[in-house]
């Protein structure tokens, strides 16, 4: 197959999967049950990044990470999510010299264009919260998710913030979710399988009594925002797609304090827990290296 450009070599794999998820599917449930019934083989196209492409992914990852560090002191009671977005967008388009991957994003044309340079997901909002006039208050938990494009390549990362002091329950959920993401990342090396990542996350999360969101998953990333493979956050060890050096993808588990079920609001973006229980998410972009992995979106060297 012809490389997508001089930097990214495209390799095509045929993989048989019983289920598949679209990161941003309009009605994932219909899609899922259809797949589950007929068990269609799915053609996957996973890109292997050359060393030059890896350098660009590293630069994009570091740019994205710096947004999350920059915004930290602004996350305080009284600030609106729209104000946080304005500050992040000015930083991305100004000093970072990047383009926001989310402003105007339509997920393949199926949704109204997203308006934020960040997603702001507060408390029971699972993901894709739209920045606006929501005022943060003491005790809220907030996920900020940012994706930037630098030199054509995407860097995608998110973290949780506490607005003032969190409750004991909220802190435990947020810390468990962070640990689950780390356990998933630690599985990444050539020869490991996606099921190893999912399993590690699921083990830790469910042992702590939390539910894993199934409708949204991590994803391959590069010149394209959401590319193959789909990285689900549950699974069985030794199963699924095999990792190879040069692949880049995100790991971004979402854990709910209550039940796993989620629903999308009429704005066609905001995803909330059906039972309104608290939800947390962390995300990194990861590169498969010769002997393990490199987290491209570390903040000051930390996960
Ligand atoms: N950054 C999200 C992800 O982790 C996707 C956000 S799409 C948006 O894949 F339009 F909601 F911003
Ligand atoms: Co992502
Ligand atoms: Co993201």
C-alpha cells in the first residue's frame, strides 16, 4: 500500500473481531449489537510511524501535555469552563504554534462541529463536555482533554483536576482511574496484545468496585486523529491485536463510581453517566518502542 506520506508507512492487517466500537459513534449500541450478531471480520489499517514521524508525534505530544500543565493554576472555584477553554485555545494557537484538533471537529461529519479547544467534563460528565458558562465550584472533579496538531501530527491527552478539596469518594475514583491507566500503559511492548492492556485496566478498576465505560475507547493516532486500532479498556490477556514497534495509540480509561451505562445529551457531544454517578478519565498517547513503550504526553516527566 502507498504510504500516506513520506513519513508514515501504512501497513494493513486483517483482523477478526467479534465486537467493535467507534470512538464517537452516534448510536454505538445499535452498531455493537449488529456486529455481535453477525461477527463480521473487520479490515483494520494500523500505521507504523517511522523515526521521523515518531519525532513529530513526540513534539505534538509534548505540546498537548504543556496545555494541561499551563491550565492547572486556572482551575479554581468560580471560573467557567468557557474561560478555561479560551485560555487553552490562546495558548495552543499562540505560543505553541499548533492547531486545535477539536475546534470544528465533526467526528466524520455526523455531529455539529465541536466548539472547544478542550473538552471539559465535570463530575457525572464522562467525556466530550463542551466548554461554556458552567461555573466550577469547590469539590467538583474536572477532566480536561486536549488534542493539538503540530506539523500534521496529533497529540492527545487528558487529566483530572480537583476544584478545591475533593470528597474522599471522588479522590479514590480519580486515583484509581489514574492507576488503571498506568497499569494499561505498563503492558505496552512489541508482542503484547490489546487484550493485555484492557485486562490490566479492567482488573484494577473492577477490584476497586468501579465500572468501565464501554462505548468509548482509546485509538490509534498520528496524521489522523482517530485511526485504528481501537483500544478498549477491558479484555482478556493474550487476545486481540498484536502490538508492533512504531505504533502510536492512546489509552484513556473512563471509570464510573456507579453503573457503567452512559447516555449522550441532545447537544450530540456531552456524554454523562445514566445514573448521574461520578466519572473520571485519564489519557496518554503512547509509542511502542523496541523494548517497551514511551509515553509521548508526559508532563514534566510524570504520568
Ligand atoms: N480528545 C478526545 C479523545 O480522546 C476526543 C475529543 S473529540 C471532541 O479522543 F470533539 F469532543 F473534542
Ligand atoms: Co483520545
Ligand atoms: Co483526548
